[in-house]
C-alpha cells in the first residue's frame, strides 16, 4: 500500500493518507505536556518517519509498523527540517543557526555544524555526500560535506530562500527564492554544482516555497498565487503553470499525480496531470511538509 504523510503544524499532528483510496486513514497526535509541538519537516528512516518540530524544538520518531510507538528527543531551538544519511540525522535549528548531527542508533547528539541565519530546509545528495541548507533570513544557502562534516561554502542567493534541492544527476542545486513579504515575483535560482555559481534565475510565481523533481521536470509550489510551476530542467525554463487554490505549500509527485498541501484551507490536493482534474481531502490545520512512503 502507498502512503503519504503530512505535517499539520497548526494542529500538532501527522496525517497518514492512503493513496490508493486517497483518504486520510489515520491522524497521529503529537502531544507535548509543555505546549505546542509544531511539526514542520519530515523524512523517512528505515520503517520510521522522523518529524522535526519547530515549537517543541525536538524530533519525534514514529514507527510505521507499530503506529502508536513514539520517541521524542530534544534537539535545539526551532527544529525546521530533517534529513537522514545512513543512521545519522541532520536537523536544522532556526534559533541557533546550526545543523545538529544526531545518531539515530545511540540517540545522541554528536556535533553541531554552523550554517546561516534561520535555516529553513535541508536536503541530501547521498551519492556525493553533500547536504544543502536554505538560510531564510540570510538570503544564502550552505553546502556541507557530510563525511568530514565541514562547511564547503555559503552561496548568496535571492530574498528569503525557503527550499533548496539537488537535481538527481547532481548537476544543479535548485533554490526557491520566495521573496515573501514583498511585491516582487519569486524565482528559482539554478546553482551549478561544479562552479558553485548561479547559472540562471527563473521567474516562478508569487512566493515559491517548495520544489520537487520528477525525471526531467521540477514542480514548484507558489504560496501566494494558488499555483504550481512546471520547470523543464534541460531548458531551465517554466513551461506550464497549474492553477490550484488556497496557499500551496508542500509538494511531491507519484506517477501521473501531483500532491500539494494547502496551508490556508487545510487540504491536500491530488492533481491528475494527464486529464487536469483534482481531488481534495481535509487534513489537519496548516499542512506543511509532505512525503511519500
């Protein structure tokens, strides 16, 4: 069975969605006696889901097989996102401006790697053992070599970068320059991994906040204009814009279907790219990150 997991930041929960029926079949509540949890970022590890929690400054490990089994570990101020290589988790903390290295077997923090101001997302290139962090308040990305756990470089980009990913061929880093809070249209900055320089800046839409690659296309969720931009990687240009609704946030694709969380209407949208139809279900409040398992 195929599942999608959705971070509901506003209701401290994770929605599990059965993609075969496209229904939420379980909602996992992340209770915390000290107050709000704020699940914000997700990744998978073995048969688990790891959740980065912005408000409780922790990660939660959810065993998918034993669905009620939760483990929580305090990491550091404002955990925004998490990525895993092997048995090591890399967690970005927005208050301390660090990447926290956490051993998932010993359940201990191993070290801290400095990055920029208010890191918002983290992605891994497992083949080359790199991680890239989007530093939202510093208008930069940080590239880290994971074996030595050293910063390679900080690269200046456009205003309020919210997400950066590696393309699957390890040629580019694609950066969402959101320009949130301004009247300027957002863009995707294409960074050449060989030269570590900007190759092209592509206008995307108003408030691009997330990006997902599938084969020769990148799909960008535009938070402020109810749309998804389809970017053809070979030509490095937007070839189509899909009109949705609400405030598109997390995005991913499987087969002919594009999945987008709507943070304004608390919905998950399933868009059929072939016939341009959509199905919509309700999830928790303020859905942000989404992943497929």
